[in-house]
C-alpha cells in the first residue's frame, strides 16, 4: 500500500508527480493548510512537524520531499531517474536537489510574508524585496546553465521534478518571461503525461488568493 498525504500545490506535488512517472498505484489523503487538518493528532503521529509530504510506503513512513524523492528513486532504480553514486552526472543531480530546496525556502518565506501574514501586521518591504531578489538570482543561475531540454545531459530525471515545482510557483512573485530558456524547458515538462496525471489529481489549491504578488511599497 502506498498513500500520499498531500496539500494541493504544496511540495507533496513533487512526490505525486514522481509516483506518476514511476507508474505506481497510490492513494491520496488530502489536507489544507488553512483548516487545521495538518494539526490533527492522526496526522501529527505521522508527521510531528505537521507538514506534507508524508508517504506511507509498504509499512514505512517517509517525510520531506527531497528525501522521499531520493528514496523512491533508489527503491525503483530500474526507472533510471537518479544517477547512482559514482555516475558522471551524480554531482549535478545533487546540486539541483539542493538548489531546488533553496528555491523552495525562498518561496516559503515569500508565502509567509505576502500570503499568510494577516492584518494588522504588514510584510516588510525590505525583507520581501531581498527574498524576491534572491529568488530571481537563483532562477537566473539556472537560466544561464540551461543547455538542453532537461537539467541532466542524459535526459529527464527526478532533478527536473524537484526544480520544476519551485519554478512553477515562482510565477506568483516573479515575471518568468525573463527566463526564456527555463520557460521553454517548463513547457516541455508540462507536456509529459505523468505531469498531467499528477495535476489532475493535485486538487484545488487554497494557498494563493491572487495570480501575482508584487513587492510591497516602502512605508
């Protein structure tokens, strides 16, 4: 039995996409970050931090999207979605995983400042401006290194899943048209049948209330 504990458009979408790429059957338990379901005792027994993703995999319980992605790639190594130790592309793969979490942390902090901070509190324009600049710098670094259709020379891998998730969410804070190579790359990934199946199961997101969040004005 495989069960994914999932919030629509959260990092658990990475795991959902990978499960689809692997062709695995799985159940989905849906939660919302707004209704208190992530603080329910049954869920906290699986994820003491109260965060998704959680993957129940044949009796094991795995947390943290990066770790789950690596565990799935190791468990189903025949799919070839992660270079093994000693492979020429291993370093690049691990670099992308770490950079993907850097992007994820920047997005999480932007979310805290611009989505979840409630009046009368106001986000710091200086902090948001700095986070936004760091996000754009991370994307620019990837833009400069894009040379083909995927992040590894050999083709599609779990590194694409890890990074593309953050790139998809960056649209709420950054004009992605300034990254034409990444946009072309993203268009190709969205055409993948497994991605489309994952999006069909993702559910309706209730994280973002608007299409774009500009940097707040000073004052």
